C-alpha cells in the first residue's frame, strides 16, 4: 500500500476491536490475522518506497532512490558523485552531464 496513514488508522481500529471479541472466537482470530496482515503491509509500504542504495568504488559514489511510481522503464532516481580533480571534494553530476 502506498498510503501508510490508511494502514495506521486500520491498525488502531483493529487494536480497539480485538479485545472486544470473545477469547478464542472465530471473530477474534480473524481480527488478529487482519491485524498481522496490516502490520506486514505497513512495513512493506515504509521499507520499499524511498529505499536508498549507496555504491562506491572508493572514489566515485552512486546514490539511488526507489521511485514510488516508475517513470516509464525507470524505477530508480540516480545521483552520481565524482571527485573534483584527483583529491577534490565530491560533486553531483547531473544525469545530463558526461
């Protein structure tokens, strides 16, 4: 799910409903399963979109952020950092620079 706030609200509802259901009842078991499934969905929603990857060869760096909505065949927003000169600080190179 792309909207973690919706899942959070559902988790709050389930947290309030579960104790009201009779112990050991089918309803309580269903609510607990739904709660567990919602927790898994929340973790996936937060962990997958916005994931940052960092790679370096010791001189150059590539940062990549996973896009929530791919742009065509592009699934990652990429950033290249390369040193200025031989020992200079890293600078961002635009995707349009060579």
